[in-house]
């Protein structure tokens, strides 16, 4: 009887996820629509916080300086780098004969209760407003490469729909075995947590964004209280989306235009990437960690267990739940051009994410929460 109840509960969860959670898994929110720019182009300032990004900054800066949109300037904030990041950015701009479009801001000492990235972003925004007074801010990362029409599409989308935030979820690198195991599932879980269709509905409270590419209307950001209101947030993109949705409509979608070039070649690198923010997602609550682990076990592990070891109705419920799970994983697998057979492996992949969530709580307890490039950024315990 216990097995039947668990299997039935798991099946009920998957029926809800597949049919009643904004059809998140279909990935229909894309940047496919043809957009037309207004006759008068609004000004845009692109702000790139960069800490020890000498390896990636040249590709990122090159893609930004080659944007087809004419009315923009680029600000790179050098966040206490010791690898020559700023010099690489300058040389890149010079090689493209675009020095006049690039400004370098040297970050000042990091204040208390700020994450390094958001302090750098604040300084970049301040420089942009002082020199340019732009209508829009494109907040992007130093490991992100943009297609030449990215900025044009985002501005046209924002102007056409009066958006205060337009965000594109970058396509991550998915080459090695560790990346193929983790990256599609990571994006799948992100879609599940923040169903894009709900995010894009002005009448729905759900808010989310992808920090690698966010076009923000500057006056809406000021009205929301500025970047200061999320100064200590580790999941800063979704925190910013929540603040901005109170000011107006927002939009979030998948894209091929924006690509993350940061490699996650080893399992350890991916574990650290997930663990950096997982405990923050759970509001630093041990009870929420326990509930999440139980919920993930019920959702992802019970179906294959009952399918393989159960009998009768319990086995049938488990098999149906596992099938729904595998089917719902297919669109994101196609997006990353992976075999549909990966859908069967989602329970095992989810078990890894459960372990990373527990590791995130442990890292926080050990005083290492939110560690990124030499900084421990999680809230003090």
C-alpha cells in the first residue's frame, strides 16, 4: 500500500508538471518573431562586469562591438582582476577600431553586504547614467557571446511590448560528457522553477530572468530602487526580475543568439556551479533543503524504482510517471541536439542535483557559501 501511495503521488506530480505548470517543458517562448526597430532608436548602454576574464573577454567584447544596433556604448567594469582583463578588452576594441565605443571602469573596494558582481554592475550603471543617460541597459556577462542582431532584437521586442525587462536564456556549452549530463537538465529545471509562459504574463506573479542577457529599462530600474535592492542576492537575475515586474511587463525566452562560452569540463566544476546558489534558492533554510530532497526523491526517484521493482498498480503508476518525465525532457534535449535516450536518465541526473543541493548547504555551514573566484558571497550565518 505504501508503494502504491508513493507511486500515485509521483504520477500526480508529473501530471501537474506536464499539463498544469505553464507547459514549461515545451520551450515555446523563443526569440523567433521578426521584430522591427522604431524609427527613433533609443540609446543603450551595455554593462559587462568582469573579474579575471582574460580568457573570455575578447570574444565577448568583439561580439558586442560588432552589434548591428548603432546607438549603444559598451562599459566593461574591471572587478579587481589580476590577469589583465581590462588590457585584453582595450586591445580588442583597438583591433576593431572601436575604442570610442568602449569605456573601462575600475571597480572600487567592495563594500559589505554586496556581491562582487552586483557592485561592479552598480558602478557600470552609474558610469552609463553619468555619461550617456541611456533609455536601456543591457546587462550581460564576460563569458557571453552575442549574435550581431541580439541588441536590435531585444530593443525592438522591448519597444513593441513596452517591456521593462527582456531577457534571453543563453545556450550553454554542451560538448563534453559532464556538460551533456548536466547542462540540459539545468536549463530544464530552470524552466520548471520559472515557467517562461507565466513569467511573460503581466497578470501572473511569476518573475524570472537569465543574468547573461538582460535588457533593462533604466527608468524602471530607478523606480524599483536601483540595483541596490538586490545587492546581496546570489540569484540576482531572478531577484531583479521580481523587482522590475512590479514596474511593468517582462519577457523571458530561449535563444540561439546568445551563447555562453564558459566551459564546465569536469564534474567538480559543475558541482561548484550548482552548489554556489542552490542553498540561496532555498532561502538558507535547512527545512527547505529537507523538503526539497524529499520532494525530488518522490518526483524523480520513485517512478524508476516502482517501475523496476514494483508490481500491479504501483508499477503502472511508476512507469507512467517515468514516461511523462522522459517525454517532458525531449524539447530541451532537441534544443541541445542530444539523443532522446537521455530522457530515460533524468532520474539519475536529478539524483546528482540532489547531492549538489546538500553540498550547497554544507558549503554555507562551512563558511564557503556562494564562493566565486576567490570570494565567499553567501549571507553571513
